[in-house]
C-alpha cells in the first residue's frame, strides 16, 4: 500500500526535526504493516530562503522525499490541493507541521484505513467551532484519505472551489468515515472589539448628526466591498513552479 504524506510548509524553519519525527512514526507503522510504502511530498508554499534551504536538504538527504515548489504563497488549502493533484498513491496523509501533537495519532489513522476499511479519517474538534454551537465540530485539517475520496474531493472542488468542508458533502459522511483523537483547542477570540463597536454604534444612534455620518460610512464600506467583489479576478488555488522527485 503506497502512502503519500502531504506536508505544506509556510515559514517554520524546523523542517528536518519535524520530518524526523514523522518518519519515525511511519517507520514504526511499517513494522506493524510491512506492506506500507511511503513517499513524502514537501510543498514550498512561498517560504523564506532559510526554509527553502532546509527543504532542499531534506529532499537530497532522503530519496523518498519530493519537493513541490509553488510560485508564491497560496495558503495551506491551496498547497494541499497541489500536493494531492501531483502525488499518486493508494492513500494520502495530510499533515500540518504547525500541529506536531497530531503526529502521535498517525498509527490510529492508518489502522482505521488498513484494518477497519475506512475511507476517510479525521479529528473531533476539542471545542465547538462557534460560541453558539453545543456540539464540537469535525475537522479534516489533518486527515488520511484514500484514492476514491481524493477523486471525489477534486471533482467537487472543480465545481465549488477546493475546501476541507467539502469532505463532509461528497458521500463519505455516513459510511467509511472514522474519527481519531481530538483537535487541539484554539485560543478563544477576544470579544472586546465587538463590544466596543456595538457601544460606539449605540452612542452614535442617540444624536442624529452622528447617526447620519455613521450610515454614510457604512454605506461607503458596503459599496467599496461590492466594487471589490466585482473587479476581483477568479481565485487561483495554486501555481506549481517546479517539482523535484
């Protein structure tokens, strides 16, 4: 079974230590499942020269590492899409180097696919996505997916734009879906800016000149956003600059 590990890189310089940790996890998994074969796709998502140097070192040091360079920074989602389109494998392990605590769940993810026959493995969020939600959200940010899921994902992306949320809408939600571990809790968003904004609006509403001025400003912001949306060119998910296998 061929596994392609998709690893987008932003501005972190801990390339070699992170890769050593992931490779050690995968080597332990290969002892449990000798049929596993691993390739690592390191994606240069517009990183600095220091990170580029480390990525090239890793690609030269380990022959199973491939370096995919994007023309500029497209963001994590665009880099993941580029890796999935470029790599060919039986299953794809998508990891974010900014969350090393997720690496410990790699054996569980592989067990869910190899032993339990799941097609898609993700995480349960440690807390609800929004403050008004009671149930925790499900996340595919770090996930393991098989070739059928990748194919359906990319087909859906061609119609609606590439997004992790599409994974819950392409037919794998009720069957062949597994959850392992919990997503690390994210810091709570401060609410004081919202409170201040509401207070300013409330104060301005009591005096008609300030209320009129506020309405004019808000109308201008809405008009500017509308004009910006009209002129904005179609969003490009990614542009590959080079591939070093």
